[in-house]
């Protein structure tokens, strides 16, 4: 699968990326077709896999009948609206990551490399090395992931506007935030909100 696109259950994406770095993982998608190779994400995405196989094998009419008989929802493309933080469930976070999450808990809009380095008592360069060694990522990418995680939960749990959420999670430009959100989740913030509610 090296060099090919694939998906996996969203909660396994970090482990899959770590174990198989040559695969082009896109865990926002429920189903990915790459040539004759099909991969699907979460448990019920197997229904999307069966649907895709029926259609690709020339059984579109039968697929519609089966969907009606089983009272299945319309086809879904993304699993990103169903993601949530595993912090309270998983005990696998390192003390370093736990400290980072504690620092960012109520200050997401203020977080940047300099803030984290100061709070952790190390240089920006040492902090960057520590991020790579312990989390296999960069501080910027980690901050971006936390901001998007917070934005997703605010879209689900609050009635705040997209622009208000954008500012609260630390972005200054709504258009840039919306593009980043769409690129990461596969859908615009407003569309994400409609799917998750």
C-alpha cells in the first residue's frame, strides 16, 4: 500500500500513520477507492463499502433496492464529523503531551511556539526537538490540530457563529480558517455543523 491513498477508523489514524508512514492516509473519508483496492473507515462504513462494491460491479439498481429494504441513510462520504478527543478514554498520552494539553486547555487562542517554550522552560529549538521525539509532529501542526479539535467541538456543542469560533480558537481570518477546516475535515464548518447535529 506504500504510496497509495487509504482510510482507516479515525481513532486509529495516528497509530496507522506511525506504523505505515508511506501510505497516504486520509482518515476524514469513510471510503477510498485506489485502483482495485478499497479501504473503509469506522465500523458502519462497511455499509458504504458494500454499497460502493455493488455499484462498481454494475448492480446500481440492486444497491438502491437494498438501501431501501434496510432503511439505510443516504451515502455518506466523511467520518470526520464523528471524531472526538480520546483524552478521557486513552491512557496512552505521555506526560509531555498531558502537560501540553493542560497548558492549552483554556488558552487556545494564545498558544504559539514561544508561549509553549516559555511555559515549559525550554528554548523553542529544544521544544521542537521534543515534539518530534515524543509526538512525531511539529509544534505548529500540533497547535493546528488542537485548534481544529476545539473548533469541531464548538460547532457541535454551541450556537456560536463560525466567525466567533474562528477567533476563539486562535485564528484571525475566517476565510483562511474555513479553507483549513474544509481541507482537514472534507467539509466547510457550516456543513460540518449540520452533519454532526
